[in-house]
C-alpha cells in the first residue's frame, strides 16, 4: 500500500495529473475467519443473507449486495463487519458519503483498523478532502513510517509547510535520503516564506549532531533560498571543518567558488562531487550544467570542462550529463567533441529522436560511415517512418560501397516523405550517386534530373 500512495501523490504534486485509486486489499485469512467470528451467534437466515452479499459483491452486483446486507442489519445490526462490507460496496459504486458513514461506524468499534483507515483515506483523497486525509494518515503513520511521505505531501497541499518539512526530515533520519525525498524537501522549502524557524531547527540539529552532513546541506539550501549567501558559504566551510573528507560539502562549495570567480577551486570541488558514488546523478547533472553556463561566459576554461568530465564513468547514470555536454559542443559547432559526448550518452538516450538524429548526422559529417550504418539500422527499427534515418543509412552504404543495398533502403525511405521537396531531392541525389558508382550512367542521370526538378520547386 505505501508504494501505491507514494505513486499517487507523486503524480498529483510533481506531474499535476489525475489519479486512479485502487482499493486496499484485505488478507485472505481475514475474509473467512474474521468474518465468521464477527457474525457471532446469528440465525441461519442472517448467515444466508450475509454470504449472499459476499457472493453478489464478488460478481460485481454491488446494489444486490447492499440489499442483502440491509436485510442482515434489519435482523441484527450489531456485527461490525456488516458496515465494513456496506462501505466497500458503496465505495465500488462511488457513493462516497455513504461509504464514509459505514467505515466510520467500523472505526468506532475498531479505531485501529488499518484496512478501513486506508479505504477512508482513499475516499477523502479522491474527493480532494485533504484536511480529512491528514487526520487519517496521521493515524496510519503508526503502522508504517513510510506513510510520512503521504503525510508530508498532504501537509504541502494544505500549505502547512513547516509541518511538511518536519515530517520529511523525520523520514530522512529514519530511512535515509533518496531522490524523491530530496525533491520533495526542496519543493516544500521553496514555499516557506519565513525560514527562520527551520533555520533554528537545523542549527540545533547540527549542534547536537555535528557529524550529520545532511543537516548542513539542508541549512545551506535554506540560506541560499533566502539569499543569505555568506551564511550558506559559512555553513559549507563549517561542514568541511567538521568533516575534512566530506564530499557533500563540495556540492555546495563549487557554486560559491564559481560565483566568486575562483575557477580553480570550483573545478577541484566539482571533480570531488562528480567522482563521488554517494551523490545522486541529478545533483551531478546540476554541477555540470552550472559549469557549462560558466564556460559559455568564460570559454578559456573549456579544456577544464573536458578535464572535469574525465572523472565520470560511462555508466547509465552519466548519460544525461554527457548529452548536455554534447549539446554544448554542438551549439559551438565543435563536431568532434559533440559526437564524442553524444556517443557516450546515447545508452540511455536511444529513444530520444532529436539526440539520435544529431549523432547520426555528425557521424556522416565526420565520415564515420560504419557507425552511421549500424546506428541508422537500429534507429529505423525504433522509428520506421522517419525518412531522415533512411537517408543516413543510404549515404553510409554508398560510402561503404554497398550500392544496391543503398538504393533499396533509399527507395523504401522515400515512401515516408510527405510534402518535403528538399528531402525528396536529397534522396534522388543519393540514388543517382549509387547508380553512378555502379557505372549505370543512364539511371544516374535520370535520378539526378529528378533531383534538379525538385530543387526548383523547393
């Protein structure tokens, strides 16, 4: 269940989309054993009606199930399981108010029934009743601390930002920091208009546990958001003094060094950050992005940019960084460097058509025909209706002396060209070139002439 609710709230807060809520699932053992216990000493007619209700719900006849349950209540209104079953049927029918009434009856008898609380949370959340959702989730936290993520999100929706931040920090202390909690924490922090109480709280935490690095980083972030740059820098220095080998300290220091135009210190800090396996890839991406902005204004440090990236391995987590650097060199028309980084980052970007297209065209420009041939073949499998990929493949094959295969692939690609005289002309040019290489001058002239006529239209 916690994973489900976490997904729901990620969608709501970070994606802004709608949500589909699934029912909480009761363990199979409860369905028979506890139901029989709850019924107690009842008549055969009561039992018959009750199990008729279960049967009707199982085949999704919720209205008939409700009728059967009402017969049970008329005979004996005491068994609490009746109201649990009524609530579930009303929930299936999206008659939320009636479901709430029945679930509340269950909770009067069983205030710590986790499954009913989860169902109640589902209803309140669906209705956008966040205050009521908070009350329920505050009770669910006692079952599983992971519910604190939902609680923090609900506090956020209720604009209770201090409470939200407090709960996120409690969860981080219990379970550690991950990318989701880090994003959630930063999102909440951005909403805090008066950070003084949070600053004081973090200062107290640092005083009581000076070896805990995350508290320093949280404080640095708060100071930075409040434009207290000197205090943020001082906190980073304090962390480095307390833990001289801290790599997390450099996650804050590099930015201060860049802003103060201390590139050597900044580069040193960035190398430490980028080589650390304790710092997440999103943070590393931000480091590189900040350095790219700096290098764009100070091009004399371009070689240092390349030097910094050498600490990166070619694993999947680095692809975003390599691609961003590739984009930088692409904009500068430095083809060799751009291609180098695109190729290093393509592992996780194969589905990014824009990057794939740039890489393949660069391979043609730089006469890497074998790579362009293999790459375009794979790309055509993913994007079979993109004519540019057939053109790249055809040009590669011509330069690899595979003329007949080139003509075949170019002919197929032409079927996907729609109202683009320039591209169609390029295809005819390349088919003509293939025929010329084969010594078929008549065919070559025919296609070259077609190309000329299309160029006049474009």
